[in-house]
């Protein structure tokens, strides 16, 4: 019975570390979105991200902070999705006619997002594994 209690605590500890990682992922996404929308609501989003980062740095494990790197990928994925019809002039039929917009190529946004997302997760996994050994 003693053995099972230790395993449960380890599982709870790992779940908590992933929770902190996801919190940092949200902070990174908020920061990146704030930088992308700097001329409108960006300042408010950056302020929210800064307050959340200070809280997370004080309360959570520092290794989970690499979740912020993975969070920077979220707006890049959103931009790739918004430009999925590009590159070039893309027209859509509406009830009153049609609307056309210029769109960028989605591939650069997708590649940058994937690199940031994978880098954040890999670094966190390496830090987590090193922490379990130590």
C-alpha cells in the first residue's frame, strides 16, 4: 500500500507540472497576441501577460516557464489559419455579392508556429525528465 501512495504523489506532481506549463503557454499566447495587436488592445494584453508571468514566477516551478515559448506559437497558428486561402487575392461570396481580401502565404506562419510549439514542448520534456532523475 505504501508503494501505491508514492506513485500517486508522483503522478499528481507530474500533472501539476503540466498545469504550470499550460499556464505559461497561455501567458506566451497572450504576450504574442498583444505584440501582434499593439496598435489596438496590445498594451492591455501585454500588461495581463506581465502580471500573470510575475505570479507564475513566484508560485510555480521555473522549468515550466518554457511553456511561454510554446505559447508564442498560438498567434502564428491563428495567422496561418486566417491566411489559409493565400497567397494573393482571395474572394468569398456573400449575400450581397462578394468580398475580396489580400492574404499572405500561410506556410511561413505555420512553420514558425510549429518550430516554437515543438521547441517549447521538447525543452519542457527534457527539463522534466532531468528533474525526475535528480
